[in-house]
């Protein structure tokens, strides 16, 4: 195969790739792709087109009449490839914009909030400890919201600084996920999108909170601290589930049963006494109010017992 024929063959391969990608775009194959995958796809398409365009110019510069007899030129492959490229780029760019609007805290959105040029005199963080995240799904949303508030949406912090603060806030699996990205101006958006794509998984986020509820340790003895721990864990998990769209308002009977089996025998007995002869199944809010009062009573008793104990 002559050098010219080899170049034409390579051009036809690139044309075929662009045609197939354009067909995917028409069949809406890109709709289910996450934001990071769409950006990678767009980058690949741009790269293919750039090489195709450069090679076409080299072929045209040869100015050989025999080239015009080749199907590549006779069939207008360059113009057709340009049309496919324009269609694909428009589709991918539109989808990326839509996903950025749907997720206002995407990496590119947060990165665009940074000031360009040199950081201002205000580009320092307040004396607040940054949240830490190691990859636990139950901790993702609190980290996401707090880091976005303190760093991501702060226009006085450059993207280089945002990337630095993000690195120092991550450990374990989460840190490993972005370990290959440098602390550079264009790295923060990519790093944040990687984290969102990995951990913004509604199914796993809901599952992690349900596991928190079922993982509450039973109380062996009466204790205000342990009772408050049960109440706090339950409240945190329910709030997280509600924010994820779970129908927690319909879980009363399940929650009451679950929490009762985590209580010590004395507290359960006091609850049954409170119910008395009622035949109506209690709601979770009733149990929560009872346990809150019970915890306050136990705290008062424990403080009184501590104060009455003579010091040696």
C-alpha cells in the first residue's frame, strides 16, 4: 500500500468512527451517560476531528490530479464527516449544558464561580475546619453540601486553591479517586465531577441510610447517652432519606418496631405503661417524644446521682 493510500485508509476509518458516533447521537444513546462520560466522549470526538482535518489538508496540499479520482474526494467524505462532527458536537454540548443546569453544584459550575487571575486579599478560608470524606456513602451528602458552601461556591478562592482544599479534605477511597489529578487550574472541576459520579448514587445513598437505621446497637441498660445516640442516629438517617425522596412519612409502624427492639427492658416497659389500654398503633412521633422526655429524665437522674456521690 502506497503512503497516500495508507493515509486515505486512515481517513476513512476516522470517517466511519464519526458516522457511528453520529448514529448513536440520533438514537439518543448518550442520554443515559453521566456528565464525566459525556465530557470524555466530546474530547475524543474533538480529537478525531482535529486529526481528520489536519490529514485532509495534507492530502489537499499534494495537488495530485489522480487523488481527485479517489472515492474519498469524489464522495465528498470531508464534507460529510464535517456534518457528522457538527451534529455530534452540538448534541454532546447540549447534554453537558443540561446536566450542568440540573446539577448546579457540578464541578464546572463550581469552577466557574472562581475569580480569574490573581486571588484577592479575601481569598482565604474562615477559621472553620473543612469537612473530611473517606468514601462512606452515608457521609457523602453532608460533605458535599458543606464543602460546596465553604469552598466550591466561594468566588474568592481560585480553582487551584479549591483543588488543594479538596485534596486535604479527602482520605481513603475518595482520595484515591482523584489522586492522579494535579493541583492545577483545570483539575478542580474534573475532580469534583469524578466524586459526584462515584458517590451521587441515589440507590446506594438510600441503602446506606437504611443500614444505619438497622445497624443501631441495642441498649443493654438504661443510659441517657445511649438513648440520645439512638434518637440522633434515627433523626439523621430519616432526614437524609427524606432529602433523597424516600417516603419516610409512611414508615411509622416499621420505625416504632425497629426502635423498640433497640431499647432496654425498663424503657420498653415504661413505654407500654404509657400506651395503657390503647388499641391504636402508635406513631413514630409519639415514640420520639416519649424517648426525648425519657432521655431528659435519665440525664437529670444521672446528674443528681453524680452530685450526691461524695468526693474522696
